[in-house]
C-alpha cells in the first residue's frame, strides 16, 4: 500500500489489547506495529511452549496496517490479515480503551477492550 498513514503514536510500538467484548472476550493479544508498516500479533495469554502458543507462532501473519490520528487522544488502526480477517479499532489514549470491529468475509463482530503500550518510551502520543 502506498501513501498509507502510520501515526507516530502507533508505529514502532508494541501494544497489548485485552478484549472485554467480542469473540475473543477475556483474551489479551500483543500487537507489534513495526516501523516498516506491518503488524504482528500473538495471544499473550497463551503460555510459552504451549500448543496454543506454538500454533500462534506457526501461523504468524504480518500484514500492512494503517494508523490515523482522529483527535488529540484517539487513533484508528486497521489491518487485513491474509486469513481474511480485518480488525478496525479506535484507540483512546486518554482512558486506554478500544472500540471497533473484527470481521471476515462472512461475519463481523463489535469489539471492545482496553490497551496498554508495552514498548519503551511509548507512553506518550502525538
């Protein structure tokens, strides 16, 4: 994708999404938003070495993402995985909440949760 915005508040950061609503409610996924414009994620609640962790590592995808500033405290992030799933969420840095949609070619789900920026020096946005 050419000319895709990747806001500084997101690009180069590792952000943990903990879902409180939607098909993955109760799960925490660590997202690594790489400088090159790609994103990786894994279920951080899966124990290292477990079957779930190994399946996640084996099926790792690294699609491109977009990250746009909506307001001083809100950014929207979206990506389409090779598996056909799309995640589009708004991240509110003021209260650390997430709201958005997860979808495939056959279904979509509203999702909500909270997030924390896990990478060093990532506590600020701008």
